[in-house]
């Protein structure tokens, strides 16, 4: 238990710092790399939560695919490499206030409600087979809907990005 | 009874044919031979359907003869039931005639209890959220009736098309989708549960869309296809809602269970059934071209003519009628058909029949006349169901399919001859050039007009009879609608014959008779248009020839007595007066038109001379301005980009309101200043005015147009609301 | 381990994501911040799934990953289109709806 808590502390620290770095850095490529760190940290958290399949998917889909997409986006929009002075808009204090208020109230509510409840230790470890069983039986309709959504997104992206 | 349990084979065969034609049509089979694949597949299915029909009839016979033993002691209770159900509802003579034939009944509702439907299911199609969805087939008399209609018309249309669409640039594609349509429609009519029904419903809609837009290079065709598709989407919402209500009420999608449950629970579920019926009625309005969603059907004539005959006259458009018939207990309970004297379904049907018939007068396109005629006749069927005449509606569906398909194919034949025009002003005199088409067209017209002894006479008479007698009280308004439509139908069809086949030829080139492959299907359909009425003759007519046992075949074999018994549906007995009145009205319609065109009497040129008549004609010609309502007003107001609307609101409304408010306040301040007080109040008022003005300007600042500012507002508000909920409350 | 440690981590990441969405000028950065918010939600789902001993938490996390992938695809296409038309992806330069 102690080892897990130490691991969580390290991972959480890295994740939060990387997230902060991502939204404050002036270098857009650095921001993308910070995002990789955040996503990797979350994947590690999923492992701690005994969600192996989600962790793998997180690595494959986010770090593998989505990040490449982001890098393409950065490249295709000719973002200047290196520091950009105007990375943050003029209204950042308002944004910071909103974020602080929202984060603050969430943190307060969580501590108020869950306090020091410890994580259930006797719960089942759902393996990949269990997840897939559930997806393909109980949640088959949402699953199909997602597949249609992905198709629609695919076509939409092609239509939008096409030169004509 | 093997075929009834394995009915899934029937839609499977055309589905396979669809895939074969689509995948191998051009490469392996060869584009000019694909029609043989389609015709073979549909031919096999037609034979299977006939076998299914025979099996079903045998099953009914078995079920009733096993009950015949009980008939002796059931007679007493039947007579009690007769006297209890009142004089108008059940005709004693008719009933006793059936009694002699062994069609005994022990339920007291006045007709024999047939066998249960043959249901075969395979469980575990899929499941979601703990609900299992089965897949299967439900075959009963109604299904068998539709199987026969769909496969017969489809087979003839397949054969006819091989000449009509020959050499078309998408011949393969055409036959593929004709097969898919046949498969979908057959799948739909034997759906075991509501989910399957929705699947079939949407599949036929897709096929309709594809085939209307068959010649999509021309803009009006694609517009018509899109219009048909979108209009049907409107109704599909109703279908989904209706199915959801039924599922919520009964916890099952199974049609058989739902129908039985309604019969048992009766008025307990009245409100839910009312809501479900209204929602499902929207679906019927779109699919079966009922007012006010009928506007897509005439436009759908942009497709090839055989498609119009098959899909937009004989089969697909009756899907709505079929659905009402299938879920009849739901509608019967929901709309209180048994006890009311007017209800939504009957009114929509009757009104549609009326406006459809009216519109048919103002059309010059022969196919559009027929399309409005279809709208009108579908209205007749829905009206029949609305007044409780289940059998009459299905019987009319059956007869209408044949003569309307014949009329459409006849129109196609005319256009094939007269250089691909459908404009009646460019036809005329064709009876000399196309004798076969002319004869079949006239026969079908007489059938549609309801002239004795053609098929339409019998079915139309039963509908009028249903309205006359109703269930407990008569549906007087519907009867009036029905009679007026009978007159109008005969009149506009006679007009079509005048313009198309009489007078002098007004088109170009030399018209010629169509080849045999087109005229033979026409003759088959024409023969059916004559004799189809024989399938549900009333007993008194047959008594004259001593053939009582062939009376009411549709009623005996097609009616789902297992459902209708429970809701207490009764049958009206025949009335000579009603039949005579219907016939007289039809003859009058023909006579009036005949006098007008052939004898040249009556108020010719009235529309030019009289501005009221002209206005009425324009109103008809513009289709009651419904299309304008939909495209210009409804769609137009939505189509304008929302961004522009929001921008406009920002620029005009917010600015204007705030500025005007400010100015108004300022003006009133001045008014006060000038007229009442120039001293102390003055300053206050000015301050108010400019305050409102400044407030307006201040609010205006918030509308920066920058997405992140809106985002800040959104998240900030969310935070504030969250704080209120979490900390304060 | 406490349930709250994961939930609080999620809350913090969500707040950081909100800040990123609202403050960053670059369109791609805004999209990245949205991903951060979605991931924070995922963490919550998985943690609650473990707490309540149901598999649904993980299933919905998977669905969110799929939806997020679709969202990035369409979002980047829109950004690309903006860039092509306006030669800029600074979101605060687009104010056609200004009142």
C-alpha cells in the first residue's frame, strides 16, 4: 500500500506539473510533449486502478494516434517553432479566475463528500475479457453508435479539410 | 406448413438476388442479362408466396373445422351475442350463412376464430442494457395477403421493366434496387417485433429514395428524392416515439404480445395507447402520403414509371396502412374507434381522400394525376381503418394494388410510345395507336372509379358501408367524404382518359403500341382489376348463384381474428342501398365528365371568365400552397445560418432594444423635462436615460464574438452555479 | 489508497484544462486542453468503476476515448480550414459574431 501511495504521489506530481506546463509554456511543440507526459501519467494511474485495458488503449490511442494528429496539426498550420510571445490571450486573468473557481468548488465538494474514504480493495479486477464481454453484450448499441460517429467524423474531417 | 415456419426464406431470396446483381451484375452476368436474375428470384418468391397462401388457408380450414364440432352448442351463445351486439352491427343473415359453413364461433363477437399466427423466432439477435431483441417472422392472414400482393406486382413490374428501362445507363443498379426493395417489403410485412418493423420500414424508405433519384443527373429528380427522404424522416420520429411508448407500456417489442395485451388490458392503457397512436399516425402520414405530409408522393413520380407503379402506388406506400392493420388493437383502443363517431385517423384519412381527389383535377402530368389518386385512395384505406372497417381497408389495399399498378404501367406504356412525355396536353387520340394499353387503362379506370362489377366497386362499397354503420355509432362525416370522393374519382379518371386516348394526337412523331413484354403484364393486371373483387364478395350476392361458401374470403382468411376478437370488432352487413348509391355516384362522375368533354356541354372556360373559379383552380394547381408553406416558410426560416441569426440578434435586437430603451427613457426624460418639470426630476431622468444607454453599451461589450469569452462566461457561470449548489444549499 | 486522491487529481487536471481552453490563443492548443478535460473525466469514471465494482466505468471510459478521437479529427480539420482561409489559427482573431 505504501509503495502504491508513493507511486501515485510521484505520478500525480508529474501529471499535474506537466499539465500546468502545457497550458503555460510559450513553445507549442513543448506543449505537445507536456501533453504526452500528462497522458502517460494518466495511463499509469489507470494501471494503479487495475484498468489494464484502458491503460493500454490510452497509450495506443492517445499517445500513439491523437498526439501524432496534434503534431500534424501543429505542422500544417505552420506554427512557429520556438518561443512565441503571444501564446496566451489578453483575457487570461478571467480564464484563470474561472478555472480556479471551478477547480476550487470541485475540490471542496469532493473533500466534503468523500473525505478520506479509502478505495474499495475487495472489488473485482475487470480484465480485458470482461470489458469486451460487456461492450459486446450490454453496451452493443452505444458501441455501434460510436462506430457510426467515428465514420461520420471521418467523412466530416475529409470534407472539411479537402481542397476544392 | 413448412413454408409458414420458414418464411424468412421469402425475403432472403430477393436479398441474395440484390447482392448478386450488385456485385456480379456488370462483371460476371453482363449488364444486359441482369434482369433475368431479378425476374427469376422474384418468380421463385412468388411461387413460395402462393404456397404460403395455400398453407395458411389450409391452416384456417383445419382450425375452423376442428371448431365445427363445438359449433352446435356454440350456436346458443352466438345468438345471445348477436342480440347483445345490436341490430346495426352484425347482420344476422350473413352470419347464419357462415354458420352453416361450419365457421362456428364461440366468442360471441360475430365471427369465426381463426388459428393463431405462425411465429418463429430466434432469440438473441442482440441485447442492450439488459433487453434482449429477438428476430423472427410472424405469419398470419394479413402477412400472407401482402406477400401475394407484393410478389405479384413485383414480378410483373420486373418483367415490364426489362423493356421499359432497357438500355438505361444504370440498368444493373435499377434491378439491384428493385430486388432490394422487394426483399425489404417482404421483410417488413413478416416482422415479428417492432424493431424489425422499423428496420423494414427504413429499408423500403431507402430503396424509394434511391429509385426516385434513379436519374440523378437531373436536378428535379434529386430534389424529389431528397424531399421524399426528408418528409419520411419527419414521420419516422413519430414511429420511434410510438414504438418507444409501446415498449414503455408493455415492456416488449413483440407484436403478438402487444396486440394481445391491449385486448386484455383495454381501457387501463387507454391514455398510453392514445399517445402511441398519435405518434404512429405521424409515421403513417409520411409513409402513406396522408395529409399534411403527402407532398412528397407526387414528386416521387420523378422516378421511373415501373418504380412508381410498384413502390409509390401498390406496395411501399401501403406500409403505413399495413402497420395500422398490424397494430390494430393499439389504434382501436387509442382512438376509441369502437365507440366514437369521429377520430383522428378517420378524419385524416377522409380529408386526405378528399384533397387528393381535388388535386387530381388540376394536374396535366398523367403520373401526377395517378399520384394524387393514390394519395386519395390511401386516404380511403386509412379512413376505413379509422371507422373500424379492418377488412374493407385490407381488401381495398388488395384490389387497389392491382388496378393502380395497371394504371401506372399503362401511363408508362403511353409515355414509352409518345416519346417520353407525361404531359397529357401532348397526348390524345392514342386509343387508335395503342389498343391494348387503351383497353387495360379503361378497365382499371372503371375499377378505380368503382363501377360494378369491377374490383374497386366491391372494396369501395365495403368502406362506405363501414362508415355508414361504424362500430357503435356511424361515422357520418366520413361517409360524406367517401361519397364525394367516389364521385370525384370517377370524374378525374374520365378526364385522364379523354386527354390521353380521345381527340386528336397532339404530340410529336408516330406513337406505337408497346411490345408484348409490356402489354402482357398490363393484361394480367387488368384481369386482376376485374376479378380481384371476387375475393371478398358479400354473401347475398353469392346466394344468387348458390356459392355462399366463397363469401368473404379476405375476411375469413386474412383477418387476424386472434387479435380482433379481443377488442370486440364487428362487421357491418351488406346494404343494397349503399352499393347502389356508390355506383350511382361513380356513374354520375363519369357522366358529368363525359358531358363536359365529349358533348362539350357545361361551363367551359369558367376558370378564365370567373375569378372565383380561377382562384379555386390556382389554389388546386398550387397544391393548396402546402409546398410553399414547407419550403419557403418552415425550411426557409430554419435554413438561414444560425450564426447569421445570432449576429443579427446581436446587431439588431440587443443593440436596438437596449439603445431604444435608453433612447426611450431619454426621450421620455425630455418629455418630462419639457412638459412637467424642469427642475429636480430633470437630472434624475437624464441619469436614468443615459444609464440605460450606458447599460446597453456595456452589455454590447459582452458580445465580443470571441469564442473564448463566451467560454469564460459559460465556465464562470457553471462555477457560480456549482458554488451555489455545493456550498450555499 | 484513497478514492479521493484520484478524484482530486481529476479535478485539478480538469481545472487546468479549463484554463487552457479559455486562455490559449492557438487553436491546436485549445484542442489539446479539451483532451486534458476529457482525460480528467475518464480518470473519474475508472476510479468510480473500481469503487462500485462495476465494469461500466471502464466501458464508458473507452467510449470517451473513441469520441475524443473523433473530436480531435474534426476539430483539427476545422482548425486547418481556418488556417487556410485566414492564415491564422489564433482563436481571438475570429470575431465575426461581434455585437
